[in-house]
């Protein structure tokens, strides 16, 4: 019986030692693995991460649509033929939108008009993304004009495009002195 007890004790010691050794190896292996941490930080403004589809410049119903998706805005269906479509790559369109953003367009009020409006001439800049569009309209009178900083961007762009509507957009908004462009507009 003594011998049996000794064999049972040896066997239990062996099994316990083997189990502890396997547990020790498992713990060391799990600690040795580099933990995989996945962090996703969304951009502050989701529009900054989206590629714009179209940028439109309108004088009333006449307009030019700079388009990466081959579509016009068609705000005025009866005057669809008065909207010029200009195809652009997404990268070119993004550059234009980034220039407008840097100049402060997205901090502008979306409706800029004098206190009194009668039979207005409207000037609109529109930017469209896949799920949103923003319209910035200036109604001219009493010095309310599209700011020169945006006109300069479109003027440089038109050096290559040579579009009549962009040339008129720039020229008509420079009729009055630049120092009084805000005097008659509502401000944001």
C-alpha cells in the first residue's frame, strides 16, 4: 500500500507540475503578444474629408457649374441652357473648395442682402458634396457685393477656363469700391 500511495503521489505531482508549467507558458505567451489597439478619430468637420461634387457660380439664372460628377445644379429648369457645365477632376475641384474655405467662405452668412431690396440682381456661390450643399447669395444694392477675396479665386480660375459668366461675376461685383462692400449687407 505504501508503494501505491507513493506512485499516486508521484503521478499527482507530475500532473500538477505539468499543468502549472502549461499555465505558466500560456500566461507568458499572452503577455508577450503585442496588444492590437485600433483607434479611429473622425475629422472635426466631415465636409473637410468629403470630396466636393460641384461648385456653382451664378448671376441670377446664368451660371457655370464646375463638376466632378458631370451634372449641373439645374436650379432653374426653364433656363437650363444658360448654365454652363465644366468638367473637372475631383482633385481640381477640391483645390478650389479648399481655397474658398481658406478665404473664409464657409464662415459667411448664406444670405447677404441690403436692408431694402427691390428687383435684385443675385450672385450665388454654391458648393455641393454627396450629402449636402451650401449656397452663399449676395443681393447687390447699397454696396453689398461678393467679397474680393472670393472674386480673386474665380479670376485666377478663369485665366484657364475663359468663361463669360465668371468674367461677368467678377466684373459686376467690382463696380463699387472694395472698402464699402459690406456696408449694406446683413452680416452673420
